[in-house]
């Protein structure tokens, strides 16, 4: 696991931050949505939508990390001259890890967002019925 973390290069920090932000925002939103007397207020909706934003940011950061990684791999191959195909594909495989991780974070954030959004909609319907 540490080898994967180190092989991600600089992009590991934005990916880690976006995962942390998604988790913390989800926990905060859970607290707002499931507290006694919770209602479907717009402030809660804003915190809720931030979960999905950070998931999307992780995806974009992952793609950026992949592009930078492929450019670095291509420069290394160009500088070395003739290299084996397994070495070239090894560099590309490492570069693709950033996109895979970004996609995984987006999927995780989207599932959290969906569940919390559903609770918010139920509260909104309840509030409309009571009005």
C-alpha cells in the first residue's frame, strides 16, 4: 500500500484531501440531517452538495495526475531510447493509478451524496406536508 501511495507522486495530496473532505462533510451532513428537529434547510443542502463537489474534484485531480504521469513516462522512455515494452507499460500503469483512485473517490462520494440527498428530500416532503 505504501508503494502505491508513493508512486502517485504529487497528486496523492489533492486526492487524499478530497477523500477526507468528502468523509468529513458527509459526517457533518449526517449530524444535520438526523438531529432531532431536522429540517430541509438550504444550508444543509449546501453542505450536502459539497460532498459531491469534492468527489468530482478527486476525479479531475486523478485525470490530471494520469496525464502528468504519462508525460513523465514518455519523457523517460524518450531519454532512455530503446526500452522494453514491459518497462514502458509499467510506467503507464503507475500513471493510471491516479485516475483509478480519483474515480473510486468520486463513486464513494456520489453514493454518500445520494443517501444524504434522499434523506434531505424526505425531510423536504415532510416539511411541505406540514406547511
